């Protein structure tokens, strides 16, 4: 079963417009972030300069792409981003360890789903 992006229905069941994922290249991802989630761009570029920059070793690129692919997949869907933030905040405030674990498990599941979204979805 392929994971699909999670969308939370708006008023009267309407789905919010979520831009498709770009090609899985650093340049395409950067352009998508610039257009649809510009608040992420300064951190994306600073991380790129710090982790990749002028490096001759491209070993860190896959890990960089996984991190930022997931970040963008979440940020492009404001309802998903808000839901994840809510889960995290509720888990942090909960005094019930089982409830915190349940909330964090849901948070983790949704992040994994976001990470597995394919280009064009």
C-alpha cells in the first residue's frame, strides 16, 4: 500500500489546494520551497551551505534531501502542519504517558507518510 498525503477536510468537506511534490532534486525542491513554503527557505539554504556547500563529498546529500523533502511535504499542506504541531504540543503537555506515546506515535506515522510522498503527488 502506497502512503498518500494526509489532508484534513475544510468547511463542507472541501480539500485545501496542496501543490504537488517536485522532482527529487535539490534544485527542484529549493524552487518548490521558494514558491510554496518561503518561510523554510532561509533554513534550507543555511543547512545546504553548512552540510553540502563546497564539499567534494556528496555523501550527505541523500540525508539532506530526506530531511527537507519531509519538511516541505508537511509545510506545503498548512492543515497537516498545524495538525502535527497540535499533536506535538498536546504530547508535551500531557501528564499521561500512554496518551503522550499515542500522540507521538500518530505524529511519527504522519511524518513517515509525508516523507514517502512521491514527486507529482
